[in-house]
């Protein structure tokens, strides 16, 4: 028997939000997803007054997708500092795609770095079908055309752009106080995932 | 695939952010299961841009532990949303394995229960089939059985609303509770959120894992993913 169906979008998707200072996000439908939904998102750090720091945990699956390998390399070569953008595409995982996939993921980062005037400071993530090549013509055009903003709608669209079969976008944001000084800081989190979920990341 | 990121305007050192994300990830995203499958792309990243103008948080800063705790609890909220989605899941289930000899054993057992297709279909069908839970505990791939003593094992369902009795013991000291209130079991299993507690009573470590039921909808969605 099936349990009572609940409206998860209404229950779990926030209607407003406060987001961390000096981050901007952009999203776009490039046409990679057959249904025309948003499928490309970029988050960028616009703070020029301090060096950012970054970290990541990655799948321990022996067959790591090209964007996993590329992001790990970017983090390590930058010594976990000065990473200022993350580009994510959905609809195609760019996994099991060999040298072509690696070149495509490099190209995604290169295009974002060029657009934002960054030097190898972009992480990349992909999600979707395994074993298919990225449609780089569409993604390249998308990166070129994408516009940035920092409103609630921009953040929500960013969360939507990384979804695949998700039944609702996952976006949360909270403010906290540093105990020692009372200074306020904000955490915002975006995730996607619905199936193929039992991560063991390191 | 699980993808996600946490961004903050805090200033955190590179060593600090690595430690915080690693700690938080181990207790959040690495403690969820929808279907037991691990992707080739799973990635969670964290970015701190220092726009809050605080003194940089390092591992030895007085605020470090508090920030790490906040990020962990925040990451748990985000991870739990993934389970609540679950491609058609109708139940959000917290599996708590408590009083274990080691955290590692508690986690392996919690994960095994969370990944069991038969436990998950029973949850979907709202069937108080504790035998499947016990079975999963027994085949957990533990390095040894130091955390497991059948005669000390308790299994119970716990209601997450305000209804009473909150706890429904199904197995007590390894012996089935013959007086289990099936009507109450049905009430608890009808909740969208519920908790399974497995007390090993061999130590003091514990682990929470979050899982969901396995629904017809999951099969429908994943039956034609590529097309």
C-alpha cells in the first residue's frame, strides 16, 4: 500500500533566504536536458578583498568521472586557496568518457575562468547519464550567455539547474554568530540527488 | 549522484576548511542512503570567501569547534533533504545504532539496515517486519563481532510525533516481544518520519544513518532514466 503523498516542494523548498555576502549565481537552460529545464549553473565569489579557501570530498568509486579528477587537481594545485567559481551541468555526467571527457571538463573550466577573469580557479561538477559525451556546443554557449545575480530567485534557480530526477530543489540557508565576537556569518547549501545515493566520499 | 556545495562568507584557513568539511561530510552526506548505489561523480565542496571580515578561523581558534558543529548540523539538514526526495520515497527514516563497541561498527550496521531492499519495502508497506532489520544486523560486514551480542540486542520503532507510547520495543535482549502492540506499530509506521533504534548494548558509541522507503515510484523513475 502506498502512504499518503505529501507536497515535498511546498514542505522543503524555502520561499525566501539570506545568502552569504559577495557570492553571485547564474543558471541557464542550454538544451542538454530534453525537457528544456535549467541545466547549467555557476557560482562565483566576487570578494576581492580576501583570498578564498575551499575544500571538497569526492566519491571513492574506483571509476571517477572527469569533473571529479579535474576539481581535485584544481584544489590541490591551488593549495586549497583562491578557488572562486564552481560550474555545474546536469543531464550528462561526463563519466566513462575517457580523454574526450577530460578535455571537455577542462574546456568547461577554461571557459568559466576566461569569462570571470580567473586563472585555473574553477571547480567543475557534472551529473546525469553515464557514458555520454557532453554537448559542448550547447554548454559553451551557455557559459558565454549566463548572467549572474544574488536574489533569492537566482539562488533557487541555481539549485534547480543542478537537479536531474529530483522531485524538488535542495536549497538551505542559515545565519550564525561567532561565539567569540558575535559577528554574523551565513551558510548556504545547495545539493542535488535523489537516486544512486549511498555516498562514501573522502 | 550526489552533488552539492556549502558556501559561506566566513574567513577560514585552508587547513580549517578541509578539517571542517571532512568532519561534517563523514557525519552527514556519508550517512545517507536512498538505494545503496555509489556514483562516479559524488562531490561536495565548500567555499569560504572571507566577506564577513572575521579574524580567520583556524584549527586552533576558539571558534573552530563551534563553527565545525554548525557546519555539521547544516550539512545534515542538506543531506537529509536528499533522502526526503528519494525519487518517490514516502518515508524518512532515521536508523540509530546505539551502545556499540565502536563508531565504525555502529556505522556499518546502520548502513546495512539502511541499504536493505527488504527493510525498505517493508517500510513502504508499513509492515513492522523487525526480522528483516535483525537479519541485516547479522550480515553486516563487520571486521569482527565485538559489537554484537545477540542476547543483548534491542530493536524498537520510535514515533517522531508527540504520540505515546513513543517507543515500541520489538526485540528485547535478543528475544522477540510477544506482546507487541500491532495497532501501535501500524500507527508509527504510518508516519512520514520515523526512527528505528538498534541498541547493541556492548559499548557506548553510536551512529545515525538516514534512509527512506523503496516505492513503486522509484522503480518507475529509474526504469527509463536514459531514455
